[in-house]
C-alpha cells in the first residue's frame, strides 16, 4: 500500500477549487473542494485501486474508492537484472519477472537465443510464528513468475546487447551490457555498498522508506553510463520489503538502470533472512517472514545449494569471498569450514587481492552495535587474519567507517600519507585486514558516538557508495557522496 495526504495539493486545504453542489434561494448552501495528487505506479501484474479515506492511518474512515484498474499487459517481461555465474566472464545470468508462466527467451549477441527456466514462490513458502508475519498475511502479494537464463559464449570485458520476452507477451527494449573481466586478468573496477532499499518516486508514505536509495542508484548509473564500472556488489539488506512482497518489484524497478547493464552480485542480510524459528543465527523478525525465499529467487547467486547463500567469485585481479552473516558461522559449522577452505585455496599469483564481504559488521563506532560483535569476531575474524584478507567490506550499520589494519580491536599497522595526502596501507608487509563499513546506500543514516575507537580512522554519515579500482599491485578505493559526486574518503593498498 502507498498513501499520500491530500495536503500535498495546497489548493485542496485552501479550497481554491470550490464547486457548489446545492443551491437554495439562489444561494449556495453545500459546496465541495477538489484536489489532485499523483502516484508513481509500476506494473505489479495485479489490479490496483485508489481509496480516499479520512481520520489518518490509525483509524481510517473510508470515504470513496475507485473501480479496479488493470495493467494493459500484466504478463509483460520486466526488471531484468544480470549476475555472474562463475569467474570466466564468458557467461551471464539474466533474471526477470513476468505474469506469464510459459518459458521466454533472451535474444543476445549475433543471432543467439536461450530459453528461460521458470520458478515462483507461494504464500505457503513464507515463515510465520504465533502472530502471522506480514509475508504470510497482509503483506503478501503474488510475485508472478521469475524467469532466468544464462547467456554463454561471451567474451570477458566486452560489450553485448540483449532483449528478453516472447512474441506472445512482448519484449523488453534492446539493452547494452558488459561482461566483467575474467578472474586472473590484470584489472577490475567495481562498486560496493549495503543497505540500499528503495525511495518512492512520488510523495507517498510507505511502511519502510530508505531516503538515500534514489540518489545513490542515480549516481551509480552515471558511473555505469560512463563505462567506469565492471561490476556491483550489494552486500545485504537489499529491498527492505520485509514481508510486503510487492515492494520487491519497486526495488527491481529502481536498480534496473544499473543491474540490467552489468554483473549485480549480492549477499544476504538480516532483512532478507532472519525470522523466529527459521534457522537464522539471529532470532529476530527482521525479514517479515520472507526467510530468504524471495531474495534467493530474485537474486540467484553461484551458491552450492538453497539456503546456503555463501559463494566466491574472481573478477580481474580480485578473489571475492562472500559469506552469510545470517547463517551459522560458528567454528565447525559448514559455512566456517567453507570459508577456511575457500580463502586458503586462493592462488595469489592469479588473484593477488582477497576481498571478504558479508552483511553484519565486525567493527563499528556506532554505540547501538558494540555488544553484538564479539561472538562473530571470535569465530570469523581469525580466518581473515590467517588467510591474509586485504580488505573486508560489511554493511548493517548505516554509515561509512574505515579502520586501520586491525585485528582483535588493535591496530597492527597504520597507513601512511602518499604525496597527495591519501592514506596508503603497505600490503607488501602484511599486518591485518583493512575493514570498511559501507551501509550508507539508502537506509536512514546512523550517527557515530562522540568518542572514536583507536582503530577507527574515518567516519562519515552521508549517503554514498564505495568505488574501487584494482590492478595487480595497487587497490585504490574511494567513498563517493551520491548527491555531489564528491570523493569524501580515499585510500590505497599496495602489493
């Protein structure tokens, strides 16, 4: 549900547009005031209605409602987004949504086609507890059908075009996209962030609004259109639908200018997975009963199995290890053993950089999170240290914070300033990972405590994203403010 106040039309409360409804003895005795507001509507495949009510949100009184309105083509293929399936750069998966369950196609390159596999999920797949969850009850919306197909025979670091759909339901427009560089090649430019969600494109009130999401995705789209990016990593708290399923469509619509153009890789967060008695590490209702089902359906990553959303992938000179902070990461757990094996097996001659990603942070100066770190740090941080992780990226806290080369809350090394005043970490004499919180891509920002920890070198509470450029011996990283495109922090790690 989206809702707006009629006061958004200033002429309504001032009764500028008055119309007399009843005259008596030549005088108007009953008059009405009219007003208008606009809603941004996307194709969610089901009929929509407009309802006018009084007395606010807590005790609404129905005044009138429209007749149901249907979309011209509820089966239209929409919201296509790309992801990598391996480290070769020669195959790309496209996933899209349609109201039609019949397989569709991608037409790409010069005369190539591939047919989609089709899946969906139902209300029965959602989690609940003693009190019905939104996903199981009032937040449910039929997702239609999720189509997915893999384009093969591509070349790494190359541009191609595609369209998707069918003659019976219609086709998307022709879209230009680029493949990422193959793992082991010399160079990669990527963007990373967490906690984006969606911003309404009108004046609507929603159950959960992320005010910075629109400015961030617009700024990223500008970088993509300038050919400055090979891939994107969105590390948890993806749409914030949290059991209101139609909001996934709004999120997919929002990121489409970026995610349809290059590899859009994701990690799972608490607002995708966590729910009571669902197997999540943290027993909270944060997913609204989704329990990871919509997330894994909309964003199929190269994982080993369902509800095991951890994976690794190589692009250019970087090996990315992506964990799930919402699944068991304790010592002797399946995921812990996998992380150790994956990072220990990295060929640093092929991919000199090892970047670790997950949703919940290990370090933050934000006072509301200090007590939640300990067990996670004790179990996972030694793996990063032992396997010489260069950079660890996390979200969850809604700001930007960069550390020294840190291990067990102590600085093992400090960066030095280069000739341009940029903090430079000496990766040739490895000491410990640099950790950065990047949860500032949309959700309402978190402030910092007044007293910064000794390991905390940079703290910024503004909306933006991380932009990185990795060669074989240098990793340049920038924090970009989305509204102004200003680089507010930059640092380098050398090899």
